[in-house]
C-alpha cells in the first residue's frame, strides 16, 4: 500500500490498491477486480484538488500511462486526448498540427480528465472553462462497458460527464475544441485597487484575458493582461536567467519567505502585504500561448474560490475590503480575480451566467482556521458557487439550490452506477447519495 497526498498535503489516504493504468484492458481488469471485491474506485490525476475528491482507502487508479493524442479533426480542430494527458504535455502534442487550447489557467500540472471533472478554467469573458470546450467523452462504467458520448450520442450522459467529479465512471478519452496556434502579448502592471475594482468588469469585456492579484488589505494590485496575436508574431520573451529571477526568485522565493514570516508572526501581515504590493514591478513580453498563460506555483497553499454573477463583483470587493480593514489580515497570500463566459455544462460554476471568480488562498502554515469560513460567508449571499476542486463547506442541499440540473445529474449518476462504485464519503455528502 502507498499513501496518496494531494498537492497541498492537506488530504491524504492509504488505498488498499493503487494502480497506474496504461491501457483500456488494464482498466477493465481493475474495475472487474474491484467489483468482485466490493471495493469502491477513485481516479487521480495530479492531485491538485484541495478537496477530498480522490480520497479512498480502497482502490485508487491513475491514468498517467494512458496519455497522448488519438485523433485530430483537421476541419473542426477537435482533438481527442487520452484521459491521462497532462496539460503541460498538450502544447508539444498540438504543435505539429498548428493548434492550441482555447484557454488555460496558470497551473498546467492537471490531467485533462481531472481538469474537466472539477471545472478548471482560465480567465476571459470570451472563453468558457475547460468543460465548455468538450465535444466528446468516452467512459468506462463500473461493469467495464465502454461508452461514447457527445451532443448526438448518449447526449444526457455527455451533458453530465463534461463535469462529473469522477462520479459516473472512469473517463478514458476527452475530445476538445481547439483553435489555431497563436502568440500572446503579456503585460503585467501595478494599479490602485480602488480604481481597478471600479473598472475591472468593463475592462474584462474588452480584453482577451484579464486578471489581477491583490495582497489582502494593500492599496495596490498586480494586473495581468494577455492579448492574442497571430502565430507568426515574433517571440520577445525574457531569457532563462531573467525568467528565473522573476518567476522563481521574486515570485516564488520571495513569496515563500514572506509567507513563512507571516505565518510565524501574523501581526506583521498587513505591513508585509503593503511591502509586497510596493516591490512588484511592471513587465511585458511576447511569447507562445502556453508560456503566457502558465506561471510556476512552488509555494504550497490551500485555496477557496467562488464564482459570482458579474454584477456582484463590486459589492463582493467592498465586502472584502471592509473585512480586511476591520482587523489585521489573517493571511498574506494574494487574492486572485478572473472571469469566464457562461456555458451550459450542468455542474459548471459558469452555468447560465457570465461570472467573476474570486479565489482566496492560505499558505499551508497559516494559523487562520476561520479565514475560508469568513470569506465564504461574504460570497455565498452574492450568488456564489464554489469551485468543485477547492475548499468549501457546501452539501447536496446547497447545490440543489445553486444548479438547475443538479437533480438530473444525481438521477443519472444513480442510473449508471447504482452500487455507488465511484463514490467516496466526500462525494456522498456533495451529491446526497446513499
């Protein structure tokens, strides 16, 4: 037996069986064995979720050995990936075909199946999260049967499988809508948080990709704007030394040092936040799409993220600023704000509405147990939906109020997995499953 631990080290378990899958035959054998033994099955990608979605003391499977591209449609630009493909592998896989992902977040460690199963997203009101770009999914169900799904084939199952939390079966293939490759011009600048809050939603509608990072309670924020350019645009990006200084030494090394100091002496957090916001600097560069989207994240943290209707962004920021002004900040880690276009994915946080995401983080050594609960209490009344892979306190009865298709998802899950083979205790609390 080997111990499983997520990225932050906050969720651990010791599965009875842990197996790396390299083929569909191996997967079928593992599911057959689990069924005979009466064991539940969970799958794991990078372990980058902060919740207990993958936690199990029975069977844990990873599909790292089942990666790569199986099919590319030259006309539609739809690409079928094996489920274990990691996001960081995709740029090199797509390069020979002159293609790119429509959008990405700033972390690329996840598997493609894990990314769509938890609602991973980037930023930009012209773009959906990963699940919204899915045009086909292949699953292996608990009985070993292989099912193809799309808008025209097993359509109901497809709608549920686009964001399923791994509760329907094991995803084996994901077909994504891709786009012609492009370059990106990235601009990072420091702006006053007050004026940024007033203009952010309007600017987000105009820019390709806009986001900002705000150290709690500080008067300034770091703003990042990525603008899409033709694929033949000349690359003008920092060299390896300059990139290391900015991304590793300043962004990760300095953040690690500040977070460690703040965890040891929380009374200093406000001053440290102001210091951090003052020393951040402007920069701009032109790079390949994936280089501009992704940033290294070395400092260990936990995270909570809520998706709000766009019109509730300013009230949310006013609540947050009031919260941080009323008492010393309990944390130092920056708050991240992004947007996404509405989609029709049943369990997507952007289902039926354009949304703004507010993500709060805690350094893993921060002694601030009430922080996430406090922020959740501010954002839930504003129509907030929590990210499925990040910390929250909601249960099935809450989700039934937040998602119009939640009951249909539960019914379909019960139909395809009546024995609850793909459930764990955490999922039972989320879905209200017996």
